[in-house]
C-alpha cells in the first residue's frame, strides 16, 4: 500500500496546521470590517502600510535564522544548542535595533524620505522583532513535531492580535491606537517567548560568534528566497494596475483569493512535511528513500487532484465571493491553480536542499522563477491584462519547481522508477 499509518499521521498533522493557517487567513475578514467602519480612510491606509512594512521588515530582522534553528535542532546533542539559540536571538535583536536607529536618524535629518510615516515604520520594526522571536520558538516546536501545540500557539497569537485591534478601536478609534496595540501585542509575545526559551533552558545567557556566523551563512540566503517568492505572488498586481487600472486588479484579486486556497493546503502539508522529512534524512534506514518517494508521489497526486476539484467548483465560489461582475475571473483559474501546484512541488522538494544547507542554491532557484515572472509580466500584461499576469505567475512557479527539483535530485537519489513500478505491478 502507498498510504500507511505513517502517511495518515503525517496528513493528520497537516490538518492541524491547516486549522491554524485557516484561522490566520480569516483574521483580515474579522478585523477589516470593524476597522473600515471605525477608522478614517487615511488611518486605515496607515494600518495597511504598517502590515506591508511588517511583512517586508520581518525577513531582514529575522535574517532567516529560524531556519538555522530547525536544521541545527537535529544536531542538538553535538552542539551547545541553548547557546546557539541565544546567538540567533542576539542577531534578531541587533538587526532590529540597528534598523530602528537608521529610521530615527532618517526621521531626524531627512524626514521627507519616509513621507511622514516614520512612526509607522518604527512600529513595524518593533513588531518584527517580537515576531522573529516567535518564529524561533515555533521552529523548535515544529521540529519536536508537537503539531497540536504549534497550532494552538498560532491560534492564540491570532486571537491576541484580533483582540488588540478590536480593543484599541473601542478605546480610541485612530491609527496610532491600533498600531500601538498591535506593536504591544507582538512585544508581549516576544517577551513571553524569550521567557519560555530561557526558563526551559532552550536558550542560554551566553552567545557565540561562531554560532552566529554559522546561522547567518545558513539563514541569510533565505531572505532573498522569501522575497523572491513574494515577488512572484504580489508584483503582478502592480503591472495590472499600471497598464489597465485598479478596476482590473479587483477581478484578478477575486480569482487569486479563490486559487490561493490550494496554496493554503500545500502550506499546511509543508509545515508537517518539513520536520518529518528532515528527521528521516537525519536518521536514515534501509527503506528511507522508498518511503520518502512514496509519500511525495501521494502528495503530488493529491495536489493535482485538489487543484482539479478547485477548478471545477471555482465558478460557484467566484459568484459567491465576488458576484456576477467578476465571472470573467474563472478564465484565469487554470493558470493560477497550475501555478500553485508547481509551488506545492517546490515546497516539498525544497526541504531537501534546506536539510543539506544549500540555502543559497535554493534561493537562486526561487530568484530564477521570480525573474521569469517579472519578465513575462512586462511582456504579457500590456496586451493580455490579468490573463498575462496569471500566465506569468504560473510559469514563474514552474521555473522555480524545475530548478528546485534538479537541485533536490542532485542531493538525494530517490528511487522514483522503482517505487512507481512497485505501485502499479501486482506481486
């Protein structure tokens, strides 16, 4: 049988991550209606700017060090793991503090550069520091395969952020109140996480230059990897708006929000898959390669099947979400769904170079896909509009998947042909 108890356990773990991811995805639907009715357009715009600044600041503040924690957790018996974690925390704190100093100096000597939004960016950086500490803690929880605890923490954090925004609006409905509440929530999360790490002896009161350098070499290439992935998924809207107006962006956004459900499912599986696969590669046994290959084949088939189902029901979902005026969005769904299928393949196979420490090569694969997507947007969007953007994203993800697959195959020789033959050949 392809699917044994191990695969079922892996899928059940993915389900827990799916619940946590779904709760996080629903947060804007809960908070935005309240904020849009309580804040002025300008205040709501600053809140949106804060969210974007937080998303952009996080990779630079964390420097991808939570990825280094995941990998070094497997070597915790041969290194001073607590000191390693402390070194990573010091990196995030130093990066965050340095960024705040730069913002303060810009605000002091060249305030016009920040367009009067320096305080918004400062709030975002402080929030990113707290969030980066949470990422380190969640990486440890994930590698311990405490899936229920991981999901519970994610849901609690989401609930705290919702409560912070709602409470701030109730007390004082302006952008400063909401941003301060969110910053305070992230700061409290960071302090609680730091307290847990030190009291549980997962962090020490000493740091190591050697460990810090190792973490930066491992994690820093993940920054362009994450940013390039964001380019593939976000830049197309700017091209559509530039060439065809913001009205065309609205229809594309409806199609994208429906298709992104497949990406949410792949992300949930990836959260469970990454620690499982790294443990398998670290321990290894006679049947490890065949087991990994079988699980990958089941996952690939499942993603394709789920994409087909999503495509089949998308007309009804689009009508429910956007109404009849966005019915044309259905025509872009095959490209968007296919793109997320390729992205799901990249996520699963990308764990292999990640385990082997080939994060720079992994980043180059993603950058290659991002470059393809940007180039095709330039060529296709002026004449094809949103359809061209959907094609560009799909082919960008395809290039990333091909490059990632080549890298993974060069690092691990998996018995693809043998497993496929054994699956369809009766004894």
